């Protein structure tokens, strides 16, 4: 028993000495290639075994021949192990370099394409993460391009919409100033109409800027959806009569919600005005409210004839008008963007889909 403990001690001391040297080598070479690190690890393992074996052999006073045999066997094992480690390190490094080249491609603005060589489990996991990151970056670039396009369109259309009424106001004011008008009251009424239009546009821009800046302050209170929809219908009824459109409430449940009444009235008002202006004469705009699985669903269905499927994802984008017209009823393209911003500020969602003869806007709000 004493001899076995002594042998174990000699083997431990010899292997520990080599292990300490290996730790120092790894620390010194930690910035070098993975091939070098693998070679050091394998060399340490083999040399530790060799050192332990030789320490035990010397302690046991083996013959010179036996000691030579043991040393030769362990040395050959070390050579073979080191060669295998170098080959393995080269294989792993080649795959990591291929992954680096693939990662560089999407880092420069392209899309990530996984290398065709079979990776290790760790590199395979890293490849999946890079593929997911590439997909998210592609979506982000697409959103950025869409937002930039919307901003350019908005600036172009807003500048046109502002220039037109301002030019009209200037011309009418000059005509009034020069006394060239036979009916001043008509000019004054027209000027008031243009001023109201400009005021509405500036108000929408201010509201949208607050939404984008995240400074839209909500004063929540518990209200009934029935009251919200009723007030919105009453406010939009004169415009519906002017356009010859029937405005009806279809299945409105008295469901309570915690919302900012003023902002939600603006949401419903924007949806109703949009629906009325795009519904032909003698058409119908229907408003409904019901409790759904995700919350309270407010819906406005119009008779516009539908929206092209490729345009549906852009309906709530800033500056989207649904047509190239730059005069009413196309509007400034802000109303639906404001709708989405206010609804999302209430932790809800706004969607649109085509239905028979028109489209259906749905606003989902958390129920109280």
C-alpha cells in the first residue's frame, strides 16, 4: 500500500510540473491561433503522462533497457498525438475562417450565407445566431428604407399642401387689398376655409411629432366604448351627410376600456373621416365594437372598393395616401399614421384588411 501511494505521488508531481508549464504556455500564447492552443493542450496532456511515467520509472529503478522502452513508447504517443492535434486545429481553424468571411459579408451590408463546410457544434450554434442577426438587420434596413421613403414623400407633399393654400391666401388678400373683389364676403369665407385647413395640417404634424418623440402624454380614464363610438359618429355625421354616405353603428357592445378619451376620439374621428371620404355616394360606413380574445376591437368598414394587397403593409405609414393625388380628399397622409401612434401608445394595435366591397380598419385595445 505504501509503494502504491509513493508511485501515485511521483506520478502526480511529474504531471503537475508539466501542467504548470502548460498553463504558462497557454497564457503566453493566448492571442495566437486556435491551432497553437490545441497543440499546447495536447502536448501538455501527453508530456504530463510522459513526465509521470518517467518519474515513476526512475523511482522504481528500472533497468536502462526498460526505461528506454517506456520512454520510446510514450514519445511515439506524444508525436502521434501532437500531429493529430495540429490536423484537428487546422480543420477547426479553417471552418472558423470560413465563418469569419461569411460574417464579413453581411457586416458590409449584404446578407449572411452560412459556409458550406460542416462546422463543429459550437460553430454551428454561432452560425445560427449570425443567420438570425442577418435576418434582423435585413428587416431593419428595409424598415429604414421605407421610413426614409415615407419621410421624403411627406416632405414633398406637405410642402405642396402648404404652398397651395398659402398662394391662394396671398392672392385673395392682395385682391381684397387692391379693391378688385366684387364679393368680399365670399373671399373671406374661402380664406377662413384655407386657414382651417392649414391649422388642421399643422395640428396633425404636431401630434405626429409628439408620437415619434415619445412625448404623447395620455390621461387615462375608464369609459364605455359605446360612448366613444356614439360621440365619434355624432361628430362625423355632418361630413357623411355632405358626401351622401350612410353612417351606421353595427353591434356596439358597452365594454369599458381605460383610455385617453380625447386621443381615442381623434382615432375614431380620423378613421371615420378617412372612410367617409373614400366611400362613394350612397355607400355605407359601418362602425362596430366588441370584446375579442385579445381585448376590445373597434372596427370601421367602408365601401372604398379595397386596397391593393401590395399597399396594405404601408397603409399606416407616414405620408401614405393611397393615391398620387395631392389635393383633398387625399389629405396629407398623416391621419392613419396618427391612428397607429395613438393606439400603440395605449398598448394596442391597428390593422387593416380588405372585405367585400371595401376595407376594414380594426383597432384592438386592452380591456379594463
